[in-house]
DNA sequence: CAGGCATGCCTG
DNA sequence: CAGGCATGCCTG
């Protein structure tokens, strides 16, 4: 079994690779803090780069987990930077993957985030201003799939559900991960929907997945280095094709192999390359158990035409390890949402900046020593918000103020309390002992909510919760760019509101978002935020689906025995709804709404309570382009940041196999 | 837990260390065959060396286990080559360690095999003709303890019985093995009883323990190599003393560190060195899980004054691994002799050659491909005998012929059959189903013997077995150098003989060996051989002890419930008799006799039956110097070969924890 | 090729 | 520092 929880600690690793590490020395600072600093400075560096506006699509997406002490089960931070050139039709800022939290699929930005259909005018524009973006030469190489104008796609053969323990290789579609034995040729196939220009090649380049190491070039361990006479002596990945070229980037030191790309032979759909990995993931003094990905870029003259990324694990027992990781992942998926005592929180920031003009931030990096994890985490999130705020334009701030004022007025009109359900059976199950029947402003509201999770009747009145009027309710579920001005010291209270009030607040959310095709997803987000901030009058699935415009799926939920939205905690949309015919749009909408329901509390004033809450997660976002319409702009350079952090806590007394 | 069963297979290892291996390429031949060839050619090479007669003591002792497939549990071959200079007093060829079979103590040749007391005339003799015998410069370095004229001894602190899992180091006196963490300074102490000449130093040199690798220099794996600026960059062992010198022998490539030796500080008994091991035993591309020993030689001007050898395991958890290996060893000791279905055989050859004159054997090495383990093992033993035969002198051959003739005459006088015990209960227990009541010449006799093991009554008549007259009965239990002329295709039959016949045959054995101090051990061996070749009339312990002249221990056996010699299978002399006051001489005599009883069948015509026999082991020996007396020689150069092979087979249906 | 060990290293 | 995992590799 192989998981990704275990990583070499920094100090021991530094000793191990002291001879080969060519990464910067800033890893000696406290890991987590430094991680973010490094990550952050990278982002800043990229956006400050003068080439930024000419980059067609340069997303950066990281997924890592640290903070491994204590109860923390998972902590993923995805940072995505995407620069998009908008044409006259406008390219909608797709946020359909916004709430994606699986760590094994972190890089799946939607294909339609690419600059338009093949052979459109954008492709010309792109090719006429080709920046030197060869994957190997970038300090922070992108690991985001991008089929590009030529429909570049990777293929690893017919999907298999399992493999013998020691097969030479096996691909897990679920994990999007290749498990491959060392020194075994592995056929990797590619195709393009259109034939790229002559001289196009595919570059295969391994990168470390975790931000601590992403700057370090992946190379073979000393044990497995080839003879100096071989061009590929230090390359992890070799290609059976003798004409393959082995590059070592002079500045980044990255080792990659470039293989001529030709369209598939007649009768075949794909072009196959036999690749060999020359080190184990576990190789001491080399990969050293650090997860890697392999970035395949379709390139021509250094210009990236497409990109496909897969995780790769080079190990002695690909079948065994695949099984282990898939099981691990399934356990994660299945059990975490069910865990009463487990808390998960996801925060996500998305910042879109129109144009490249913005004052250059202070690039000096400071180190803040913080004692205690709770304080540290709190400070980190504040820090993130503060730093991200610098990317919010004045227009966005103004817009936020307006929205804020309007919303507060609406909320003030709501009654603070109404009635409390007398049904004692609602407090059955795993509800904590201290479950006061009357709601107050005290912080244990999530415990109370946990006590209601198992209700299977349809109460006429039930809980709803929203923030107190004097705090910024949009702080973690913003529906506009102004959400950056948030108050992290926010407190939640629980209110019971009537159905009328619910619908009005939903309307409010709907109203605050512009309609129209380009802002559709944006509006969707606003609607989702509304459902969690202003609760439905009853917690029946029917009402909830109705509020989402998804009544047609009521039967499906009922068949699964789900009658109240409190039961939604037990759902796994990807799994439970995998076989159900449903437009992707709806699927995403439902998934987002469920996530919102699960994560009503993002931050409380007492950070330690994060470890005790029944279920908390949060998604904060900064949607850009809110003030834009297609008629307003002819061509826009847009930069989108997405920073998503998911943290999970494991409650001690619960066993893994509950 | 760490055992020594697991070894890298040859091919994978070759690939792993292809960059660093500087050993000969003959490892590509079949491992086992090649192992012996290599080993053998080494022996031949050493003895053919012109320097042989001037070498004071140059024993070679190997212990390894291969043949790991099938039921084989253990296979140790110890080869010892000792060249001894005999003074006027004569130095008896001590064979007190002859039956030692523990693989963890293979190198403990007796200290009195050294050339006499300190400051004797030999020391002068030795120092006036100093050969270049620095441990590092020898292709096949000795790993035999030798305190030498100065009483050189190693000390690893107060013995401990156990240690915490991850202590930086711990020494197991039982295993004579140091378990030490990588990169942790380990204090190793030495003392001498006399102060050696100025300029004396201690050389620490690691060697591989197994003959497959013993020629290869031990060096760090590429991962753990130091910077080229360090003299010790490739040395496994480093010393904290900056004045230590790091040698790399130009011809052998061996890496060693030489540390100045000074007598202990006043008030201390030992001189301490802080040594550090820079690679794990498991290091890929380096030690690669190959067991090592460290040879500490007290040297002066390249001359070896003393030698101390310990096994070393560099690992991350010294305490854990020590516990594991000690447990493993205890299990081996305790359980193997008890196992009914397990068979163990030990063969041991000892060849002593007087003087250095002997025709140079053909040094060409050929490879015989053999299909099937049984055939292979059979052929290997034959090969060994044949090759060892070339060391037998003509005098020895003549002596053998004489003995042979005399013995055959005696045997012909014995009745072939008498009666068969009617006690059906003798066939209880683990006896195989096909257990014919009447004895014939068929080959399944060992099965029948197994059926008799559990008898706990004292039958008036019981089995005895010896070889048919037309075969050479001394083939595996020789009592003289002529034993080399053996017939390995020998067959055994079972006879029942009377007690009178037993004692007569014992007398025979006794008569054939000369009396006197110098040949005492020789005589003892002959007696032992006699007890197994001509069986006692009854199988009671009393009779057996009486025949050995050890009646005084009858009570001890009875207290342990042992009443027949068949029960001796269940005894472990070293353990069961550890606390019993008994002269070492008697202990050895008993032990040898028990071994003989256990191993009546050494070779059968059906090799596969080796895997099925209840208990078989054998000791063959070639005692040298049989014709010598102290008065005949003033000074003698003697060379003694000892080749001992121990093989154990595990029967499938028996569990380890029976 | 499945079972399982050996063994460095991570976690509490 | 003990428990236990991760993972290359050996064995049947
Ligand atoms: Zn490697
Ligand atoms: Zn090493």
C-alpha cells in the first residue's frame, strides 16, 4: 500500500540529496510557512513577468499535503494561475471544477479553458507571438492538462480495473496515475485531432508534485545513473526511440526527453512511445519517495501546443501499489463525508485580473514564527487573503461595497428566531451530549447540527443558520470580487427562518449576480452560496432541489433514501451519481450545493474549535470579470488565480473502518 | 527481523552494481557451482603460493549459505586453511572446534592454534621474515581471530542482552556481531597484553562474508560516497581520529582505515576508536544486503601481529535487528535437532599437508552444468572429495589401504542378521505408512529408522546398520587420511548385531588409531566413527555411554528422559548440557558420537531421498599428521584444510513453532 | 505471480 | 523510542 501521507522530512531529505539538490536553500525555513512563501513568490513572479500578457495559457496548479501532525488528515492547496485571452465572443471563466477536492485529480482544468476551438483566430494569434514556453525551461512548469488547438491527448490503453501485483505497468484512470516498474518499457500513446506542424515533438518531463520540491529538477539517483557516455545518463525518463533527444535545461536543470511526434500510422488511433523510468520513486538520493508527475507537452519550436499530465509512481509492484492507492482513495472518499467527528474545510480563492497592470508587490519575503498550529493556520489564511487582496481591483472593491450594503439590508429584515423543533428523536445518533435545545450565540452550533444529521422525518421547521448581520456574510461564500474584504473573525449564529425568507434570500443571491451566458457559472456560485447562507425553511430534499431548479432529480435522491438535506452528508456525488444521466451542469450545481451545505462554517474566532466541529468546510472565491459583458470588451487579457485549500481532521476516537 | 537466508540473486545484483563492481566476471556462471569453483581456486592459489611456508598463520574460513530453494533450511560451508609452523614441542592439531556448526561463530579457530606464547622463539622467527601480509593487500583476507604475540583483543563494552530498537549501536556477543546505525560513531575498543613495537597501527577493513563476494572490495554505494576531496570518500568505515589514514590497496582495491595504536591510557584497560559506517548493509549499489565482517588487524610495517574479526550489520534499527537475529539463531539451535522430519548433514574435511611440496594442480576451471538440485548436490560432494584427494599423500593412501583391509576382515566375521523387534508400537509417531517389518536392501531404510525414533522402551534387540562389506565403510567417517579414497555410491543396509559384536567393532575402531597425546583427537575421532558404523547391540543410553567410556553421565541422560540412543535425536548438546560440569574432551566426544548416530547415512544412491530422510548428517574428516611424533621432527610446516558443509532440510508439514 | 519478508523511515 | 508502515525483493 502506498499513500501520500508519508514524505521524507525536510532535514533528512536534505542530507540525503545534498549532493544532487540544486534547489534553492530556502527549504531550511519552517516547512509550511516556507512552502507558502515559495509558492506565493512563484505566483508573484509569474504574474509580474513581462511576458504575462502574451502567454496563452499558463496555469499553475499544485496539490500538496503537509501539516501532517495532529488530527490533520488532509491538507491540499491547489493554486491555479491561468491567463486567458478573451476574444470578441468572450471566453467564459469556467469554474465548473471549482469545487473539485480530490487530491488525485488536481490538474483537471477544463479543456474549454483553452483559447478556443482549433484553427480559430486565437490559434493564429497564439502562434504569431510564440513565447519561449518550452515546458523544460520554465522554473515552475505547468502541470495542467491542455489539449490545445490540436486536441492533444494521452492514452494508456484500455482501462483496467486491477492488475497483477508485479505487472510491469498499470494505469489507474481513477487516480490518473501510472504505476510502472523501473527499467520496464511502458507504452504511452498520444493522439491529436489535427495534425500539428512539421517538427512537432512531444516532450516528457518529470516534475515533483509537492511545492517543496517542485523547483527541483527530477533526475536519477546516483545509483541508477547511466554511464557518462549516455546522453540520458541523468534522465529519469528514457525513450526507446534512438532518435529521441535528451535535454537538460541550462537554467532550470530539468531533464526531459523530446520525441518526434508523427500522426498515428494508418489504422491506428494513437502514436505510441515506449518510455522507461530509470529510478524508483523510493530511490535514495534521487526521487526519495517524493511523488512525481510527468508532463507531456506537445511542442513545436519551444512553443507548447498541448499538455497532458499524469501522476507516475515507479515502483517494484505496480499492481499492488495501484490497488493500495485506489483503496486508500476510496476510503477517503467514502468515509470522510460520513465521519461525524471529522471536519473538513476547503477554502478557495479565485482572482481574476483584467489586463496586466497592477503595482508590483514588495517581493521581499519575511518569516513569521508562529507558535501553535491553530494560530499558525489562522494566520496563514489571513495572510493568504491579505496577499490575494492586492490583486483585487478598485472596481471590484466598489462593487463589493455595494453588494455588501444591499445584502445587509436584506438580512436585517429577517426575524432572528422563530420556533424550535420539539422532536427529541432528532438528537439521536452520534450527537454530542451537550446539545442544548435552545439556540444561542455559542460556538458549538456545529455539534448541534451534527445532532440533526440523522433525522429522517420532514420537520415543518428546522434550523437555518447565517451570519450575524454585523459580520460579512460573504466572507467565505462570496459571489463577487468584493469578497476579498472579509472579516476572518466572523461568528455564526443559528436562526430558524421561514420558507419565505429562504426564497427571498435565494433571490437575493440570484439578484446579485448578473445573468447571461458568460456569467452563468458565476451566477451559479452565487446561488450556491445563498443556499448555505440562508437556509431553506424545511430541510427536505424536495425543497432543496426545487430551490436549485433540479426538481427532476427528486426521485433519484428518494431512491437512495435521502429525504432531508442533512442526509446529504452521506452522499458521494461522484460515486453515487456516477451512473445517473444528468447534464454535467446540473451535476456540478448539485455537487456545489451539497458542498455548501456541508461547509457552513469556514472560520470561527476560536481556531481550536476547528478540531472539534462536526463538519466544516468552506469555499471562498473571488470571481473575476463580474462587471464585464461581451459587449463591453473586444479582447481582454485576463489572469485567473485559483487557490484552494482543503484540510481534513480526523477525530481520534473514530476508527478508519467505521 | 533480519536473517541471512535472503541474498540478492546474482543477476539483479550484477545489474545494480554494474558501475561499482570490480570483481571478476565469473559471477555470471551458475552461482553455486561457481561459488565453489571460485572458493576452490582460491584455496589452491593460496597453497600454491610460494610464500606459503613463510606464512605464520593464514587461515581462511568461510561460512555461507546458498542452495536456498526447496526444503533446504541451512547450508553452511566452512573452509579453513591454516598453515602452522611447528616447533620442537610440536603444536597439536586441535580439532576441538571440529563439530562446531553454528553459522554465527564460524571464525573461532582456537587461539592456541597461533604459533605459541608471546616472546617465544617463533615471534622472532616471524618478525625476521616478515611477508607483506597487510590485511588489505591480500586477495583473500583472513577473517580468523588471532590474538598473536601481543594478545590483541577487541572489546565492545559490557555485554548487553538486548537494546532499544534504534540505539545507535549494540553488540551481540552470542552472534559476535555488531549492529550499528549508519553515520553513528561507534566506540570500538582494543587491548594488547604486551606493548607492540612503535608504529604499530590497527587496520579496520570490511569484507564480504560470502565467498561469492569475498573477492569484491567493500565500498560505499554511490549515494553515500563522500566528496572527492575526502580521502575517505569511498571508505565504508571512517575513524573520528583525523590522523587516521585511508588506504585503497592498489591491487585488491580494498578500502581500509589505519589508526595509530597506542597502549591504553593509564587507568583504562582499552584503547578506544570511534568508527563510523557510512552505508547501510542494504545500500543498493553498495553492500546491497550482503553480509559483511570487519577485520581488525594489528599491524606493523605491513606485518600482521594480530587479528580480530566481528560481523557487522549497518542498519537503521540495530536493536530490532539484533533481537531478530538472535531469536533466529536460537530457533535454529533449538528446533533443528528436534525436528523429526528435518534432516541435517554436516560434512567436514580436514586435510593437513606437511611441507609445501605437492604437484601443482591444473588451475583451469571448468563449468559443469547440472540439471536438478539433487544431482547437483551429489556431484558437488563428489567433486569436493575428488579435489581434496589431491592433497592426500602417498603415505596416507598406503595407510588407508592397510586399515581398509584389516577392517573388512573384522566385518566379515559379523553375522548379517539376527532378529526383528515385534513391538508394533515402535511404528507409531511420524513413521511413514510404508514401513515394512522386514529389512531388505531397499533404499527406504531411513524412513524406517524414523519410525523407530520414538520408542521409549528398551528393546532387547534392535537395529544396527552398517555398510555392505563390498563398499568402503569409511567413506564418510574416516579415521585416517586414507579416507579420501571413498566411494560415494555406497549403499547401506541394516543389520542387527549383538552387543558383543558392538564392542568388538568399537575395539576395532580403537585399535586402528594410534594412542598417545599428539594423536589423541585423532583417536577420538576414530572411536566416534566406530560407534556409528557398527551399532550397539541394544540402543540403551547406558550401553552407548559405556562404549564411549562415559558411563558417569548416565544419570544426566536419564534425568532428561533419554533412555535409548534413538532419543538422542532430540538432544541439543550445547544447550541441554551447557550447565553440566563435564570436561570439554568428554563433551566433544559425546557430541561427536551423537552426530554420528544421527547421520548414519551420508550418501545414498538415490539423492532425492536426502530430502526425505528423518535425520542424516555426516562428518568426514581427514586428520593430518597421523604418522608424526614430536621426536621425528624438529620444525614442521603444516597446512591444514578444513572444509565443513552443513545442510539442513525443512520438512514442509512442520511449522516453525512446533 | 501471490505471499510475505526485510528494512529504512515516519509517527505518536 | 516502540509501533508500524512502505516498499524492494525473495520464495515457492
Ligand atoms: Zn535510482
Ligand atoms: Zn550507501
